C-alpha cells in the first residue's frame, strides 16, 4: 500500500492543479491570460533546468567530463521530436485557431515531462524494495511529495488555456488529469523494469526538457509579445520561474 500511495502522490498534485479551472466562472481576463502564459513559460523553463537537465547530468556523472553528453543528446532529440510533431500536425491546425495548436503542444510537452518524473519515483521505490540501505521509505515519499507540489502549477497550465479556448470546465480538467496519469503508469513500469530503464534516464529526462523548451520558445513567449508589450507576461515568467526554482531546490 505504501508503494501504491507513493506512486499516486505526483498524480494527485497534477489533479489538484487541474481543479483550479472550476474556480473560473467566465472567460479568463485578457491581462490574466498574458500573466498565465508568462507563468506557464517560467514554470516550464525552471522545470526543464532543475527537474530535468540537472538531474540528467548527475545521473550521467560516471562519464566524468563527458557527463553532459547524454543530456545534450536527449535534449536535442526532444527539441527535434517536437519540431517533427509540429510539422506533422500543422496541416490539421492550419484550419484551426492558433490557441488550439498551442494548447495541444503544451499538453504534449507537459505529458512528456511527466513520464520521466514518474519513472524517477519508480526508480527510488524500486531501490527501497530491493533493500538498498541508502534509500528509505521517508526519502521515497519526500521525492513523491516534492514532485506533486511541482505538478500543481503544471496541472493548472494545462486546464486553464483549454478553458480559454472554449472547452468545457470538465473537459479541460480531464485533459489536465490525463497529462498527469502517465506518472503512476511510468512509475509502475519502471519498478518492474528498473534494470533496463535506469541507464536511459539521463536521455529521457533531457528529452522532456527539450520538448518543454521548444513549446516555450515556439508558442508561449511569441504569443505574449504578439499582443502588446505589457509587463504582465514578463512578470508571469519571473514569478513562475522563481516559484518552480524554490520548489525544486527546497524539496530536492
């Protein structure tokens, strides 16, 4: 039961973030939308660095000075995979509103980011189950709770833009939930296949970082500046980045 609860905790965090959509009765205010786009950008940039790239470099530390290599390869693969998906889906989205394309890519990037996070939780619980003396149950739960707290703003940046696009609150909430559902699935698979997946973790973490940075640079930041030069978008980036940095560093 401890293992089941532990791998579900990050998913609960994403769900709590997605629930925020129910607190908005009407259309999201234009100025708040700008702040939200900036906030989403800041959250994703910070998560890419502290939650994904730095842990990827640490996991590849056995390579010495070449420890940057797996994260670099994974990061570039993540960027170009999103470029390919964007190119593949562009004919469909040409007939749709730009917001729909942005929401799709945002959903895809956050979902990809959640997969290696779930796998990270799975790896530590697998280590505990294997009797590794350096891994305690309390340490496993600390990691799971830390990821859950980081997932709260990520659940919100999925559901709120979908509500703004015209989706119902329930549908927007469900998309936010689905983006987090991959975490317990990834954790469970990792527990079963730890021996095979562990060597790939630096690549997987960096791949998710590349996907997130692509979405931020291609969709979110340009959309902030297309509307006007309001300081709200920049304030959102600063606040989102700072919040995620604090959560990542304070919670490990």
